[in-house]
C-alpha cells in the first residue's frame, strides 16, 4: 500500500479503514477506493491537505490531486495511478484525521495488523469498522444526491457480511462501545439509534446486534434509558 508506506517514511502512524479495511478482515467485496486514518504525533498541526500534498511530492509518478466534484469544495481529492493489470486507471485515496466522521485518535496498541499479500498493514479495530460502516449506511440512505443513495444497498451487503465474520464474536464478550478511546459518547449514542433503524429494515439481523449489546427496538431502548435514569 503505497500511501501507507509513504506516511510511515514520514514517521506518521496511520490505519486503514472503510471498504479496504473491511476487505483486510475478509469482506469479499473489492474496495473502490482506500481510506486512511492519519495518527500524527502530538504537536503536529498539519492539515489533511498538507498530508495529501506531501504524499504527491514524495511520489508524483503514482499520486496526483484533482478538484472535488463539488464546485464549492475547498479541498483536493488524492488519486493513485494503478498499474496496467487493473481494470481501473486510478483509485481514490481518502486521507482523514481523527475527529472527522467521529474517527478515533488510535493509540499504537489499538491498531490491528493484517496481512495483504506480502505486506502486513495497519487497520483500525473491527469494532470501529463495523460502526463506521453503519454510519456510512445511514449517511447514504438519507442523502439527497443519487450518487450517495445508490451506495446504501452496498453498505447493507457489507454489514451483512461483517456481522457473519468470526471477528464479531470477541465483540459479543467485550462490547467495547463505551470505550472512549474508540468511540465518543455522541458516536456511541448515534450508533445505538442507527442499529434500531437498521434492524427495523433488516430484522433478520436483530439477534446478532442484541448479542453485541445493542437494543434493536425503540421501545426497548426507551425502557433501558429510563432504568439508567432511575439508577
């Protein structure tokens, strides 16, 4: 993974998430792009745009920047030129900092190392991938632009696959949803609401979400909230 290698040479820790992260854990769908969470050291005030520019400067043969599709956007989009063996000519590389999309500032100990071919690459924890994918589904299904709306069924397929993976079962025991090094309180609450919405549309997944420690119906969530207030 060229972007990861460049960032590591810059002494910037990072972790893959999104569709590529899901792929690294065994999701069968090939990703359309690559999402990388940057984990710069304390005191580093570089922006996402600074890091994109730095990556291009270190490998201009493969990386380049393009204007965003939204004409009002002030950011550039990073792309990677693929080799001749790929059906696509380029792949988008999203570079994000902690806090964006509620992404966590992972410590080194929280990063998971997964093998891809001859390389061992850093990936966010499976629990983070799962709730980030749930957030993506919610964002896409409620979007106003068709290019985002049409991604929602793909998210459902990914979530269905992820909920059947062996990586889910340790989470049944650990239930790390209140771990504030991984999930903010706001993100945890929104995720619990999203699970209820997801199960309303796809009730066949209620059991596994319940085993993971989530309420799957609004009435149950309300009752649990009342009990917490009483305590």
